[in-house]
C-alpha cells in the first residue's frame, strides 16, 4: 500500500513535467512478426544497463541516487513512448520494428532500455534487507527500498515521456482489464497495472509542447510483477483509466499512415506530421501549451 500512495503522490508532483504533443490508443490485431528482428535491433540498441550496484555506493556504503538513475535509467532521445503490458513484449517489439523499418521512428520500450525494475530491487534487497542469518527479508526495510526505487522509476518515466513527442498505448486484454458490467461502477476502462495507470493519467494533466518548427523535416523495468500489474497478495487493485484525450488507431489506420508516408508528395515530411494530419486532434484532446 505504501508503494501505491507513493505512486499517487508522484503523479501530483510530476504533472507539470509532461509536455508531449499527442497520445494514441492502439488496438492492433496484426502481429508484425516479420519485423521482430528489426524490432530487437531497434529497441535493444539503447540497452546496456550495468548489473552491479557496487559502482552506485559511496565510501560509507550508501546508494547514491544520482548514480543509480544515470546507470539504470539513462535518459536518451526517442520519438515514441510505448505504454504497454510486459506480457505483450513480443507484439510490442514486432511493432517497434515496423515503425523503425517503415517510418524511421525510434521507440522507447522500458523493458529493454532499463532492464527489469525487479532485478534492481532484488540486488538492493539482497544487500540491505535480508534478516541476519536467515533467507527472509525484513518487511519494513523491503517497503523502504521498494518505495525508493519506485519513486525513482516514476520520475524517470516522467522525464522520458517529456522527451518523447508522442505516446502510443498498446491496448490489449493484458493492459486493459475486461469490463465486468455487473460489477462495474463506471464505464471507464480499467487496468491492474499501477504503471499503466501512471502513464495514462499523465496525459490528462500534461502541458502540451508544440514540436514545430522541426530542426530536420526529412526524416514499461518492469516485469509482469511490476508493469502488467504488480503482485499484491493482500489486494488486487483496479485503476480507472481515461482514453478521451487519446486518438484511437487500428491496423487499417496504421496501413493508411504507411500509404501516405510512401506517397512521393510526402517524401520530405516527418512521419509523425503525416500521422497528425491524417488524424487531427479531437476537441476533448489536450491543448497546445503557448
């Protein structure tokens, strides 16, 4: 419960950091399997996180947060932020390969860039939270380390979203919980993932940054226990998520986008500009920051 409270507080604190331009809610039936190799090359090119925490310690054995952030959560430039369930990682990888191959767009997929948040937590807990002479962890110490790492992760997510121009949410049964009408108290979509809730909630509170003029017109780590719904043995929490500020896309829309990209008349046009022209903002979508 401490982790959830911490996450909600971070949403309020970080709301002013976000300035992406557009958000899209994607429902994809196509698997894009033929682009898996391209996807792996694209999304793994930015990985290379150190697997040791020794370099993160000062002379007294304290973890230095700035070093941890720099080594485990490096800030790099991407065009698209992909919000997803880790259980859809193959589909996401394939689609990222397609976006790179057809549109020359670089996607941020945290599972590859940051490795797994659970790995980091386990390394820290093994060093600091084990009960003396036992193979069990101290409950209070574990809560403390988890709160620290998840706070760092939420800030890092905020900064990465701020650096990306566009957010693509991959809408699947893994990322959005099936709606049970008899038990539902609202018509809003739901997710069991606090991280998906965090990312989509940001789109409801962000300041919008206009990407124009462009300099060059030629153109969630988190395992299932973290990204796809953190494991809470004592409580399963369902979060309401609002897609009203996102434009919905499907496979046909993606195909239309590529057809327009392949049009010689658009040869000097940025791929994302073509997408924006094809699917203009709705009135209820967020406004551009002046």
